[in-house]
């Protein structure tokens, strides 16, 4: 089992810019990682992904960004590898610290390494944007 550290971040500033045609606004912000981490213990396994979390309020189903990351990785790389992941959650949920996005980014990076690095960091960043807007920052 390999342990990976998934950092939190803070927004040092945030400015709401013009509205886009899709109704959302462009944002300008500056992020900084901080010394607060979740940990992910990840191993390869067979048949299906398994996620265990130390916080029972966190879903362990396909709505979790970690499992979205594993599914996306398999889709993009055509890999048949599955993973056993244990998340030790220290970053508070819904606190604006990017814990979920950081967990997704760490998962993408870690499983890429475990699978022999079939994807470049640029590809991981592009793929991560499909999961969440902050994922690329953490990569």
C-alpha cells in the first residue's frame, strides 16, 4: 500500500468577472496550498474499485470525486485496473478548502503512477477539469 498526501488550499483573493454565454461567471483567483492534508492509501485490486472513508458522512459511491477519477482514468487510458482506496479525511467538507478536488487530483496522479504513467501531467490536468474546476490546480 502506498500513502499519498492530498493538500488543502485557500483562495487568497477572488474576483467575479463577466458573465459567460452559459450563464456562469468568469473568475479570477489566486490559490495557495496549505499544511492541511487528507491521506489516500491506494493499492491495485481486481474486479471493482473500493473506497473506504474514516468519515461516515462522505459517500463511498460513484458520486465521490475519487471514484469519478478512477472511472475517468480507465475511460481515457482503456485500462482495466481497479483500485482499493482508503481516505483519511482531515480537510473539512464544504469549507472552500478544495478537499474533494484535491482528492480527485491525487487519485489521478497516484493511479497513473501505479499503472506505469500512461498519461502525461498535461493529460491528467485536462482530464481532471472534467471532474472539477480546481482539480488541475492540485495536479
